[in-house]
C-alpha cells in the first residue's frame, strides 16, 4: 500500500497539521494552561489503563475456589495479556508517532474497557480457558495503545531540560492506577456479594469516564492549536533534531530499521530494559511467596510488602526525575547507574537477611528496592524519547518496552518460578543480582552517545 493511500485510509486518526500561528501575546497567555491540561489528560488517561490492564490476580482466589481454572490456567491468562501488551506497545508506537495522541489514547482506553465489560457480562468467555486467554490477549493489545501517545505528548509539550521531572511525575500514573484498581475491585466485590465479575466491570466503567475526560483535555502538539514548538517557546533545543519530513517518509519497517535496529544505543537500552523488568517483577511478584516461605510471615504481611513496593515507586520515580534534571543536568545515564547501584545494595541486604530479621527491616529493604528500581524503569523510556527525533520517539521507546515486557517480565514470572522450584531462593537472588550487573553495564554503554548529544544540545543552546 502506498504512503498516500495509507494516510487517506486512516486520515481521521492522523496527526493534525499545524494551525495558523497565534500572536505572541495569545501564546504567552494560553501556553501554560494548555500544558497543564494535556499533562492532566495523559496522567489520568494512563492511570485509567492500569484500572483494567490485568485484573485476573485480584480475583484469582475466587476463580480457583469456583473451579473455573487452576493456577496454570491463571498464569496462562495473565501471560497472554502481558505478551500482547509488550508486542502492542512497540507496534502501536510506530503508528502513534504519526497519529493524533488525543484520539489514539482515548480510543485505546475505551476499547480496553469494552474488552473488560465483555469478560464480565459474557459467560462464554470465562467458561473457556482458551477464549478467556484470547480476550485477555486482545485486552493487552489495546493496553499497548496507552504509553506511545503519552510519550508523544511529553516530547512535544515539554522540552529537554524539564522533561526528566515532568516524565517522573507522569510515570507515577501507573502507581496511582495500580493502587486505585485494588480499591475499585474491593468495592465492586462488596456491592456485588463477592462476584468476581465486579472486579472487571466497575473499573471498566470508570475507565470509560476517564477516556472521555482524556479526549477533552489532550491536544496532539502545540503547533496543532496555533502555538510555537516547545523548543522555540522555552528556548531549549532538542537533543536530537527532527529529520526533514520530506526526506524521511519511510515505510513501517524502514522506520524501525533506520531509527531503531541500526542504532546501537537503542539496542543497549532495550536489552537493559530486559534486566530492569526482570528485577522489577522478579522481586515484586514473588514478594508474598518469599516472605511467607523464608521468613514465615503471614500472607497478609507478604501482600503488605507487595503494596509497599508499589508505593515506594512513586517516591523513587519523583526523586529520580528531579535528580536527573537538577543534579545530573539531564544525564540520564549517570542517574540510572546511581539508582541501579541502590537496587543492588538493598537487594543483597534483602537476600542475605537471616531468618528472624525483624519484619520492619525487611519492609525497609523492600521499600528501597522499589524506590530505586522504578527510577531505571522510567529513565529507559525517557532516554529512548530523549535520544530520538520527535517523529520517531514513540517507536524507539516502544522498542524498549517490547523487550522489557515480552522478555523481562516473562523471565520474572515463569523464569523466577522455575529457578526457585529447581534451585531455591539463594540461586534465584544470585540471578537477580546478576541482572543488576548486566543492566549497569548496558546502561553505561549508552553513556558516550548521550554525552555527545548533550554537548551538541549545549552548543545549540548557546547560539
């Protein structure tokens, strides 16, 4: 299909053209309020995706008790959503880079909500493990439409020297959504007499409302509503200049090859994301089991450790973003290395704590592992955005997400379970510690290219 035909076929979704430029006075008056509105839109819009991403674990006990499926079945359904999300995050990004973020995010969230409503109200779906897994795969695919438009908005509305802090604040959306879904699911179960379907339909209804709000608030780019590009408005050049569109109208796979596969830094970031996500989910997903089996704490206390890990992510992400912009002056590599060293130190302390270690101390270790790991989780996506031209930023960031979810998170779920089963917790934590080292090496390899781009950015700012 020709580029012209493709653009015609999806013209309603395509990125809007620049609008007539407003006067300098009008821009000064409108720019701050629009930046706030689009940021609120992508923050709560992305939090909305976490309300309906993968609610199976919340009702797994009910499904087991009702005999609908066994633990293997629950794992297969959860992995179907996870794999679909990782694939979609990448492939959706290549479309999102050329699409209207306002439509792309809202449609993806609404379609994911519909998938969850189908699970809740169509009995035939939950009656078959295969059908259930297929629908969750479809849900995971729609979920992949959330991150790319947010990344597009961030690079178009926020300039280089502020993007670390703004991205850190936005990245907390998934922690907010992750905590909110627990409350909504509990409320749904309470008002429905314990019916598991409520953990799907109630969050889905809320997500539909959020999708509508996001559509009202988000605008694709400043230029689309008559404002100057953010680099011009804030006098802050991009690290990577956008390519001349007339010479870079590449096809789908040509774009991926040129801007991702042929760039070593993108490969390093993607591989680093494998180990970062293996660490994130390897600790988080197995915290209740590890604490119960090794330290003999109650299941409730193990779940509390799980929740604390997620809560710590908010503090760690915000601290990482602030340090990245203010202390490391935009050098994401050194920020990431600092946080990974923190992960390694507290991971080893958590691992080597003998039986009988006070529960509160174990929680301190978990808190700091969570706080430190969410820094690199945020930074790798941010580096992919920073180190790519704006018209392909989503594709680059989606590529790192593909590796993180499809390989890293799968390693953390099935891989960690297999290692624990065959070799025990000691070997498991040794493997996780090796993941820290691998991530450190790969992030360090990105450093020289980032330093070069930062020097070019500094020189451009002085012109």
